C-alpha cells in the first residue's frame, strides 16, 4: 500500500512543473545544475535536471547560483548524459574465467563486471552469455547458465543487469535456454554460428581466431570446424526457428549475428529477427535497414577506426545512415568513448546511439534519455582529455562518485599543516 502511494505521488510530481524551492512531501528531489545537458535533440548549456524519486521530473536551463530544494549537484560545466545502455557485452566471461581453467564465483564475476561498467557510465547492461561448447576458452552451456542465474539474483550490483542469451546453432543451446527461461528472465536472444566459411571467418581466419585469440589447441579447432561445417540448411533453419520460438515465448527481441549478405538478413527477418548485430558488409546493413531491423555494431570498431577482421567499418555504416546503436562488445570503455569520436554529427545524435537508441531497440523506452518521466539513470562526464565518468545515478540515486575535488582539497590542507 505504501509503495503504491509512493508511485502515484512520483507520477504526479513528474507530470507537473516543480519550483526551484519545492521538495515533494513524499519524494526527495535531486537537482543536477550547471551542466551541459544532452537531451535526445540537443544540448542545454547551463542546464538543470531535477529527479523526483526514481524519475526525471524537470529538464530546463536556469541561471547559475539559483537556489534549489533537495540534494544539489553542481556539474560545473561537465556533460550530463543519460546512463549508457549496452545491448551486447561479453566482458563478464573474462571476469568469470580470467585465465583458462581459473574460474571465479559467478556472483563475484557479476559484481566486478557491474562496477567496471558503471564506472564507464553503463547503467543498463545486457550480458551477452555464449551458450556454446568451447571448453578450451571457458565457454560452455553450463557456465552460461550459471552466469545467467547470477545476473538474475543481482546480488550486490549498482547498475541494472540483464541476460542476453547468445545461442550457437552447432550446440544444444536451445535446450539450455528453454530450461533456463523457467527460472531466469532472458531479455534478449541472438542466433550465432561461428564456422569456417560462414559469416566473418574463412578457414584460415577461423583457425587463427580460435588458436591465437582464444587459445584453443589446433586439434580442437580442426574438430570444431569440421563439426560446425556439417550442418545442412534444413537443420540450420530448424534450429533457428526453435530459438526464434523461445524469443517469442518470452516476448523479447531476436537478433541475428554476423550477417554477411542480403540473403542472410532476409532469412533472419523471415524468422522474426528485429536486430542485425555486427553486419559484416554495407550491403547487409542496408538490407537490415530496408527490412526494418535495427543495426548494432561494436563501439571498439568506431573507436579503433575499423574492424579487427576487416569487416564493415562502423564509421562507414554511420556515413551510410545504417547504424542505429553501438554496444561495448568486449570493452566497456569504448562505449563511453564512442560519442566523443567526431563523425560530423551533433553530439546528441552520437549520444543517442549509446543511450536512447539501444533502449528503444530493447523495448525499454523509459530510459536512455533525459526527458520528463524517464528513469533517472544519469551520468556526469568530464570529456577532456579523455572521457571520464565523475558521478553516476541509477533510478535517481547516486551510486558512484569519482570526481576528486574533495581529495585535492584534503591533500592541499594536509600539505599546509
């Protein structure tokens, strides 16, 4: 009963104009002022964001030095941005098994990954868990399920953590995910098939990737290549349809992975895919856009200036108007850096690609934007000399503060004594 009253009060607060001196009788206000506030359509210089409880209640420009009620945060000219929304990051796998055979506790891996991401401004994280039998680099269906259960429990986390189930067609991924969804909220499902001659790998690059980058023994790579190449089109389509059925069952988006050509995109669109992850060619990305699929690529691609595997450049996709969102892939810091790569677009457009757009793609329209009524996930960023997150708010509450103004003052006082 108390929670229902609180929620009604917060909705009323968000729907009306709040005066600078006013504090809601139910909800304490948090005011971020004197920032460069990045909205979906532009930047408000000297802007103010008022949060009432978990939501944004007001966004405007005010004169410096004005009085406010509630908790006041002086952004001091820094950028105030929505919390980043990451649709695909597999960095939790590295925290779970930092070296081959050296497993950690899944809950510890989640807590560590969560903090690394929040420190880089990611407030909504989709952990891309590979339901794939690849024991030589720590990936297994059992490990993916263990990590998914840890994400579901969410113990000792600061941001919002969600499950992105990556289903390898060559393995029994559909069985595992079907069993999992009875106990865990799966929020995104994708189809992948890593095999030589399929997607981004020819025979040589497949072996190089798994031997050099993922430390597989050469014999294991040859065995996997042979097994994965044996799948015929009928078996492939049957497995894709089963995975697509699981996505429909839990009403979450289905993503394709490494689409190489228009035929790949058309086939996955026919199975109900709503997202094309990492299209390998401009032709595939254009087809995805034409078919109404959202295109998602890795932020490291943009930050580095190109693909590690000489596939489609994120910058080329942006210039062609066929890139909707960026994800961290394997490097959360790149997601924060991406909006500061000069693509010739307004800052708000670049920020939308890591906030509003991925939130909409995932069916979460209440976040990733600084607008009245949106969830109070905000970050304060010093963009120079390298983008650095100084404060993070999740659902209206400050969870991390890293700016060192108070530390500098303390050191100065200590030196003077």
